C-alpha cells in the first residue's frame, strides 16, 4: 500500500557550516531524502560569517536578528511543508541561553518536533526557562538516550508521551580490520589511538596527554591522533590558545613522536578512514551531562574499541561490554585502562564486535525511517486537534451569529458622514477617512439585508450613505473616491472601480428600497452617472470595474426594464467580458485576464446577472466556466485556500498564499449562490457554505478570521494567523456572503448548519 510521505522542514545550522549539529542535520536530511523521494527543505540559522548553502536550503535567517525569526516562521507557514523539525542547541540561536528561537516557534502554524541535543540535569534558571519554552511549543521532543528521557521527566516535568527516543544516526559501513587503512594513511606499524571533533577545552584531550607517558613505555609504537580544527566560536574568542596548550604539554611529556595534531575539518570519507585505521577511540570529555556524542556514535558504528569518561551518553552506549569507561579527571586510571586493553587484544576484538552489532540499530536509514514515522504521527495528531479546535470555534461562533443581524457591524463603522475605511483592532482609524468604494458597496448590501432583517436602522444608514454619494458625485456623473475625516474631497476622480462600485450600490437601492426617498434619489444619481455614455461601448475596459457596473445595471433593469440606455450598456459590458475571456483563455486557464487577483468571483457573478436579464447563453456558459476555474485553484477538497495578495496568481507562475482577503470569500459565496439559483446544481450550495466557513477556521491556518468576543470579521489571513483589524472591506465581504446566502433561499440549510435564520 502506498505510504503518504511527510514533507518536513528542518531548522538548524547546516553545511558547509563546520559544527556537529550542521553535520548531523545534513546526514539526517540526505538520508530522509534518499528514502522519501527528495522530500523536505532546510531553514538554516546563520551566524557570522555567512556562507553559500546548497540548494536544499530554502530560507536563511540571521542568528541575532529577531525580525528574521518572525520572517522564518512566516516563510514556513506559507510553504507546503507539513512539519517542522527543530534541531535545538542553546548556542545555536540568539539571545541569552538561545531564547530567541521561542519567537519563531510561537509564530509557527505547523506541528513542531524538536530534537534536543543538550539536556542539562542542573540547569540555571535561564537555561531551564529557555528549554521549557521550546518544549511547550513542540508537539514532540526527540532525545538520543534514555538518560535524557529520565532528566526531562524528573527535572523538566515533560509528560512521557511527549518524549521519543531516536538514536544518533551512524553510517552504514562494514566491520573492517585496521591494517589496510593504516597503510593508506601512512600509519603502518603504529598502534593508533584517535580523538576526533571540533577542538575545545571540554574535549579533555589534556587528560590523554597526561596518561600517555606510562602507556608509551609498554607500547612505544603508540600514536595518538587529535583530528579536527578548533571550534570556530572558540577560535573567534580565544584563538588557538587551547591547541597551543596541548602542543606545549606534548613537548613537556616528550611525546613528540607519539602525538599527531591534524588541524583540519575532514570530509566524511576522510573521517571514516581515520576511524577505521584506529585501534582505540577515546572521548575523554569533562562533562557528565553530555547527553549525546556524534563522534562516539560513529566510532561504535564502525566497531572500534572505545574508551570514554562516564558521561551520560557514553554510559548508555558502552554498556554491556561495548566499550571501556574510566573516571573523570583521572589520568592514572586512563593509563591503566589503555595498557590493559592493548595487552589483551583478544578481549578487545570481542568488545569491537559487540559495539558494531549495537551500532546496526543506529544506521542513518533506520533513523530516517523513525523520524518519518514520528512526523506522520505528529501530523495526524495535529490535524485532528486542529479540526477539533475549528469545530469548537465554529460551533461557538453560531451562538453569536444567532443573536444579532448585520446592522451592528455597519453601525460600528458609520458616523454622520459615511463608512470608515480602516480600523485598529476594531476601533475606527479616523485618519484614513472614508471612500466611495466602501459606501457604494455598503448601500447595496444593506438594501438586501433589509429585506430579511426587521431592522429599521438599515434605512437610516442608507440615507447617510446616499448623502455621501450625492456629495462625491461630479458634474460629469462620475465620482470622487477619497474623503478625509474633515469631509474634504482628496482626489480628482475615483477611477473606474469606484464608478462601478457606486453604480452597483445605487442600482440595488433603486430597485430594492422600500423607502421612496431612497429609491428616487438612488435612481436620480444612477441616471446622471450613465447619462450620455456612448451606446455600444462598455462603461470601462477594466474587467472588475465593468463587472461592478454590470451588477448595478442588472439590478436597475429588474426594476426599470424599459430603460433602453441601461440595457445597451449592460449588453456592451457583458459582451466585453466574454471577449476578454476568449482572448485570455488557455489550456488550464479559464479566466478573463493573465492573472487572478482580488474579488475575482465578481466577474462570473456579473455575467450571471447579465444572463438573468438578457438571456444570452454565452454569458452563463462563460460565467460557469470561470467560476469553476476559480474553484479548482482555490478549493482543495477540505477548505478554501484562496489566492494571496502578495504577487497574486499569474498564469504560468507559482500562486501567492498570503495574505488572504475576505473580499474573495464574499464574492465566491455570492457567485455560488447565484449559480445555484440559475442552474439548480446543489454542489454550488455546498461550495457556498464551505467558502463561508473560511471565516470560522476552515482555512489554511485553521484559525477564525472573525473576532468571536466582539462579534465582527477580521481583515484577512496572514502568514502568522488572522489580521486583528476589521475595516470596512472585511465587514462588507462578510455581509455580502450572509445576504447572498439569505437571498438565494439557503436559509433553511444555513439554519441547521450555521444558526442563520
């Protein structure tokens, strides 16, 4: 049976950076890709100096730049990556104790699996808090030893079900004898003792140098190789001070012929050759709390006789006669152990075999499988919890929706002049003033809402909106758009979009208003707007602007079917949209333009309205083809994932994911409802409801685009969640969806599903 592959994002330092975690991540990633068809990407944390990364690195953020952490989260949220694997080491990230990584995690909307490379048994408060913040924001934490599990449970109080043990990966190499590799490296005839890794004072190399004189007396051919460059962060602060102290100790102990320092960052192949050539491998670390060691894991995997101080990882890996432990800071005991091993080569072979067999369970391919299984489990759990959360939010929202009509939303944004364009956290932002775009749309929507809600306040709002439109109409019938809070007109002409949106609202008001004063004045302003327009020519050559005008003309003609000038303008506009569709249609691209941008479904909706008046089947066929195209690119079978406003969707290019705007949802619901009315295809009812549910968490981020507490829609869906503001356009889009659902007679269905009556 085909296994679904999980596409992960690994956050870590990465090659060619020269550090153990970069190497670990590279090995894990390449093993995962080889097993699972090149799945996954790397998000690399970068300190100074910057480096050139391989192509799998999808994003790079600077270690000490806090804004980069937030940008990294946004990038991951916007991607198709399903799970995040954070490689955690305190020194890898910026801030005290690496605290800045918590800013990235708190912004993520994907499940997180954190691989913890250091678990301190006696942490300071700072280190304790730093790790706890990471653990709390992770769905699972991976450790590489059972001792780490014990510490996490007893010191950090992590529930056992949250902790997973996956061993440090090792290469899949055969068990070999040393002589061939010694010859290749020019070490024939020597007994080789090896330590490998980025050199720093914690490695304990000086302990070996103090122990060697006693061992060399019995084994004069012994050669101790210290392989690896100085750790770059140590070198940056202290230079080569530690290496120089070791070289001095070598000379003082007359070990020049028995110690070889190789100051080099070796390749994997070189490393494996040196380990294969060694008779003994030694990790004389100082710290008991070392919870993992890649170098020790590699040595065990290659079947080396390993001597180590008893730090936690060594105790576990070298148990059951898989290696030799010596006390911390005890050169005499170390010398005795080395001499004993070298004098009993038969026992050493048994130890090597036991180590090699143990290492087979740690090969990288097996480790990659374990990570994949864990990723799959976490994604499933995360999806279930996300769906449960959405259900709770959605059900809770209905309590609010049953209690009120749309009037309060409009009243909150309206003063004696018009509709405020923008808000900050739902509070009107006066400095942005008003726009005829918003007022025109608001007029049309509340006229439709007034037919369903017994709310006299709608007509009071409509009179304010109509007064605003009368104020901004120019002598040539067109409209200014922007008006300051002081009521000063701020532009020469609002353009074709403004003209179309105002005409749309006026047409609805003229046709639907039960208040004669509103109906008469709306018709008067509407007639003045279209008077003298050239017959046979569309009102605009911009498709969206033309669609808005078609909506207004269609509503107007329902009330005044004898208005020949409006009829001619309607046909010219609808014909123009059909021609635009024919000009731009391509295989896999059923659209009016080379790009899909905002309020897209208004175009097929307008053609359906034109069809309802003029009965031209080409209008309906074009409308349904383009509406179905919008569905195919924005509905994934589970929720609507609409085109974002950052570069939109251009034919042949990758679509933008964010920011997603409510206007597209409002227009989609409106268009689906009209398609249901004209075709009686019940699939459109289902799509209308699913599009509407975008407001309540059925979306890419799984969060409501609605403030349940204060009862209003929000301004959009971003990389980091919902936009907390609630301007006119989001309210208009939400109201547009509700009135469309009510208008089409979906109320009975919605009454069961959403609480709307």
